[in-house]
C-alpha cells in the first residue's frame, strides 16, 4: 500500500529533480533514498549493495586513507 505525502522543496531543487529524475519517477526516487534510513532491513541490503560496488569501495578506502594522512599531518604540524 502506498500513502501520499506532501513535501516542500526549494524551487531550484524541485526543478533539478524534474530534470534529473523525470516527471512520474520522483516518488520512487525519494523512496529509494529514504528507505535505508528508516527501515533496518533495507539498510542492511543497502550496505550489502554498497559493499559489492568495487569502485565505490576503492574510492571510500582512498578517502579514508587520505583523511588519516591529513590527521597525522595536523598532529605532527
């Protein structure tokens, strides 16, 4: 069952959403973004999906290593 929800967005965000996602697909887009944050089982599935994305994991590892180097540099500085 689906329920209707009314939300308010900045006009620029609304227009960009229409351009990027397309009319008639916004509800599903928003639901897919929100679901992992409010339903624990969806969050588990989302984490599994993210972990399976090798390029994303590589980028995350590079980011975390760079952050660690930055923190070490700041402490030594």
